C-alpha cells in the first residue's frame, strides 16, 4: 500500500457519496426494489471499501516504485490489451459463446497457466455462468454466432 492508496480511497468514498445523492430523484416503488436501490448499494459499498483502502494506505506508507511496477510489467499489460482487442473483434464473428472461452484460454495461457483440464473447465464454466446470468436471468442480448 502507499499514500496514493489513501487518495484513491478518498476518491472512491467521494464517488460513493455522489452516486448515493444522484439517486435521490429516482423513482421509488411502494413494494420491492426501486431503480435507485442498486446504485445506492454500490455507492455504500464504494464508501465502505474506500474508507478501508484510505486507512490502510495511510498506515502503510509508500513502497519503492520497483515494488509497485516490475520492470517488464508494461509489456504484460500491452499483451493483455492486444488479446482483448482480438476478442472484441471476434465477438462479431464467433459470438459470445465461442469467443469468450477462447479469450479466457488465451489469457490464462498468456499469464502462465499450463494445466489444460483446469483451463478448459474454467473457460467453459465461466462462460456458461456469465451467459446464464446475463442472457437468462437479466435478458441481456449477447453477440451471437453468424455464419453470414
């Protein structure tokens, strides 16, 4: 942790307060959840987690820059950005159900996971879970495979 964590924690708390107050004019429901409830839960979560981060950042002090950013970390980040770009381009071609497991497999391999059974299980199960949550539960349309 560092002193910058303190300021980011303060920033998250401010963002949480702003989120909470921006939902004041949203419609309320007599029974059940209103549209303002979910953003307010996120806002309160940001306030709590921001406070924890600010306190820890204040107590810890500043580590050396080399501890925070290893010398070749920028290349790892750029590689991940490239893999993500390819994934976004493949979404239109392959659809969510095919492109997402391939993306997860590529990212796991890129970051050093070399157990094929574990990689395939994580990629398939995580894609299935995301599909069920967004497509089935929330009815969010996901990119579909189109041959033409």
